[in-house]
C-alpha cells in the first residue's frame, strides 16, 4: 500500500427530513446566503423547507448557478456576499451548486481581483488561506463534492479542476427523498459518474490495498444492483439511500487512500463537456470503455480482478475475460439509458481534433497512473470511442 494522509472533516447528516435540523448546524446569528441552481429547489419545495428551518436567521438568496458553473457567476455571488456582509453560505443543489459555492467561499476572502488565478493551479492548492464557512444540502448524488475538497469551475478558456483543503463543507445534509424529483437522465448521470469515480481509483495496478479494493468493488456491485430501481422507481427510498451514500463514499478520499489513481477519463471528459456541452457523467461513459481497451496491458491484473469480483467472469482466456468485463460495463451504462459512443451525440469526427488541442493547451499531455498516456494515445481512445 502507498503512504497517505486521510483527514475528512465534513459532518454528514443523513436521512429523511433532516433539513429541519439546519438551525443546529448553522452558527447562531449567522447571516446566511443560500446558493442554488436554475430553480429546481423552488419548484419542488426544497427551498421552502430550508427557509422554514432557518426562520430565526437573516437569509439571502443567490440563484442561477448553471450546470458546469462559470467563474463569472461565482464572482457575482461574491459581490453580494460583500454587500450583505454574509458570514455563512448554504449550498442547496447538486455538484454544480456545491462546486460554485466552494469557489465563492474562497473568493469572498481573497484580497486580489484576479479571480481566474484561483482556478488555474492544476491540482495544487488554490492560493488562499481563508474561506467563508459553508454547508450543503445535496439534491443530486453524483460528484461527491458534498464531502470532498474539489471543485470544477469553467471560464471562457476551459473547465478546471480546483483543489483546496478549505473546500470541505462544514456539514452536508443527505436526504435521499430530496432526489425523488430528479429527471431519469440526471439519475443515470449520477450513477455513471459515481461508478467511474470508483473505477479511476481502482483500475490501475495492484498495491495490496485489500480494503480499498473491496470497498471499491462493493460500491460498484451496489450500483449495479440498484441502478435500474433508481431509474424506474424514483420514490424507492432504500435504493436512493444506497445510491446517495455510494456517491459520497466514492469520492471522499476513503477508497483513493494509499492506491495509485488514473483520472484520464475525467480529464478527457471535461474537455468533451467544454467543447460539446455533453453532461459530465455522459462524457465519462463514452471515454472509459475505449480507454480500458487501449490500456488493457497496463491494467491487466486489475481488469482481471474486476472481471472476477464485480462481474463473476472466471471462464476463458485473460483477453476474453477482460473484453467480457468491458462489455458488461458498457451494457450496464446502456441499461441506464447512457450511450457509450461519441457518435451518439451527433458530433462530427473531425471536431475531435479540438479535444487534443484543448488537452495540450491545458497541460494534460501526460495522463494516467504512470504519466505515460500521451496525446497520441488519447487520439486512439477518441477514435475508438467514436
Ligand atoms: O439547476 P437546477 O434547477 O437545480 O437543476 C439541476 C441541474 O439542471 C438538476 N437537479 C439537481 N437536483 C435536482 C435537480 N432536478 C430535479 N430534482 C433535484 N433534486 O440537475 C441538473 C444537473 O445538476 P448539476 O449540479 O450540474 O449535476 P452534477 O451533480 O452531476 O454536477 C456536475 C458538475 O460537477 C462537476 C462536473 O464537472 C460538473 O461541473 N464535478 C465535480 C466534482 C467534485 N467537486 O469533486 C467531481 C466530478 O467528477 C465532477 O467533475
Ligand atoms: Zn465525475
């Protein structure tokens, strides 16, 4: 096992109707800014529940955070925070609202005005030493942002992953019943995103990290078991509860501690979202199968372990078992209504050259667990994914 530090300070409050406990979580007398997206929380009554629970507080609202949140939107929220002297932020929404809130929290305490510098540090810590405290009410299980130190923010030059130890929420309320109103497409996106977060921390090379491997396999098996119920029976509390907890545990540092990781699928996927506007989870579903095929020599041992433990594939040659496991993964995504080919999105093949250019301009030229996944290989991955 590799060496690691593990510290996750986010307080999780899990269960039905626990939004009512907000007053015991938000600091007394705080001036609160509720941040939210395009309006689903208004339409489905979550905002009313939050406002009721915060009835003793001075509360302001900042809505309109878009999917794949923009830096310019975050800056508008910072202006409001300064004008209203806000001292606590409550993000109510999915990954986009939570990610934007993280950026807002550090930008509100940032002295300069070069906000773009906050998002362009690769995965080195953002150059800040303080953040406004914030909590979250999660409405879409997918990103793990409710319990991790990452944020993904776009501007007109691209989509950037940002890291800061200040990005852990003080608390996150996880009420599975708040997900009942999600459109099927978003549920499918969330399941695929969660599954691939696990794959990217698992599908590298063995380091005898038995707990991390089995926890990762447990999350993947759970998602396969509950996937269809999550889609077909939106109000099945138990499957939504399992989904929500899997999504959080998939990317809160636990299964990634002490193991090599390969985030190539995400890095290529972010460029596909940036260029073509495809939803985050859906970009991953087109890249991953092709990437696994291109890299099966590097990942052979873990692919065989995945085939045996997740898909119970024990017959045939090594190559046959690996191919069968990749085919099962594709079939799982299809069962959720998620496509696994770029051509399903009506994108001209020649436009894929722009993805290579974008990766180059963002410095993403040496991807994977060993830094040897070059742009030539990305070209082959995209070609086969078409
Ligand atoms: O904006 P509203 O009106 O709220 O609607 C949203 C949005 O249109 C809707 N929605 C959310 N909860 C709902 C609901 N509709 C009905 N009922 C509910 N309960 O769903 C739509 C998508 O929301 P969004 O937050 O964009 O989705 P998701 O949670 O998948 O977040 C995607 C973003 O997270 C980033 C992605 O790159 C993308 O920008 N990621 C963040 C990560 C992190 N912070 O660690 C890691 C991930 O890999 C990912 O990159
Ligand atoms: Zn993701």
